[in-house]
C-alpha cells in the first residue's frame, strides 16, 4: 500500500468514528429536547387549568355585580316614581 492510501484510510476511519459519536450526541440532545417540550406542555396545561379555575369565580362575581347594578337601577326608578307621585 502506498503512503497516501494509508493516510486516506486513517482519515476515513477517524471521520467515521467522529460522525458516529456526533450522531449519538444528537440523539441524546433530541431526547432531552423532547423531555423539555413535554415538561413545558405539562406546565402550560396546569396554567390553563389554573386560569380556568380563576375565571369561573371571577365570572360569577361579575354576574353578581351586574345583577346588583341592575337591581340598584330598578330601585332608583321605583323610588323616582314614588317621589314623583308624592310631589303631585
């Protein structure tokens, strides 16, 4: 074998080994990325549940406040009618 052929053979072997190691590292990185995305998804689902649980009472409170406001408006209308009748 010629010296150039031996050098080329060694370079090919070294590059093959480096590419295999690099492929294994990429596999581990992608696996960790998948775990991270799963955790982020779980956190977002938990946040969605929390906001849903907060939204329900706030919505009920808002409905109650609107009901009280409407009741106060109706009471003012009736009081205005009674006062108007007393003045006449």
